[in-house]
C-alpha cells in the first residue's frame, strides 16, 4: 500500500488525527465496507455513513438533480456530520473509464463535486481517493487513473490510496475494461484507509 501526498502539511496533521465522521462514497460494492466494519470505527472512534450506487459515472449520475440524488445526498451527509474532521473515502471511476471519458473531464467534474460537497465545511473535509486499476485488460493505462493522480496533485486536502495489487474482476458481469474491483478489494481498501487515517498523528503542526 502506498499513501500519496503532494503536501502533507496541507492536511493539518494534528486535526486529522481526530476524524469524527467517515463517509464512503462511490460504487455499490463499496458497501462491503459497511458489512465488514463495526461502528464506531476503531481506532478513530468515528461514525460511519455511505452514499453509494452501482454503475454510476461522475459525469452523469453524480451531477446536480440526477434521479439518484447522489450529489445531494453526499452534500447532506457532510453538512450534517458531527462537529470535527470528516473523511470521504471515494471509490469510483470505473463507469467513467468504461465510457472512455478524458482525464481532464474527470478532474473538472470531481473539482466541482468537491466544492459543492464541502460547502462551508471545506477545512474539515479530507478526501481519500481509491485509484482505479493502473492498467486495463487491454494493456493500456486508464485515463481515469491519470485524472485521479492529477486531482491528488492539484486539489487541497486530497490523498490517494494506491490500489496496485488489489483483486480485479476479470470475467462476468461488470468486468468491462478489466478495472472493476472484486468485493474483497473494497474491504482491503477500507483497511488501508483506516491505516492511513490512524497514521495521521500530530507529528507536524498545521
């Protein structure tokens, strides 16, 4: 597992060691996080919520007013979270890759979502992006992976979890371009996210 950060001090390490709410957002099998995790979450003691829907793209289904109301539900989850720091674990990008969206489009759509979701609590929200697979089953690097890397490099309070080595579904429904994670990978991602959050100790002052 690799934690990727362009500026660790930007996250204000001391406050981030005390996350009060974790919101899992993105694709439907991210719900496996809920099925494998006690609430409150050890070792952070945070509450847990999720906003997930299968087969959704950032460009279409997470836009304002779409029938699933995913964007609005995520906005509400952040706005009503307990006072303190909030971590959003973002597990998404496969549907955008299947639609062959560009990296620049993904970056722009995520930046817009991030602004809307954070609202007046921007300083409280840390995003943990789960990278999609580094290579498709056809041997090329997914543009969404490139876009996610650009997001981590350009936007504040965003960190990434390197998912290289996670189990990929290669046959059957949902295999698409070979970037769909198996359910076990989402659980692994969650364990990596917990490790990352618990590692944000007050070693660097904000």
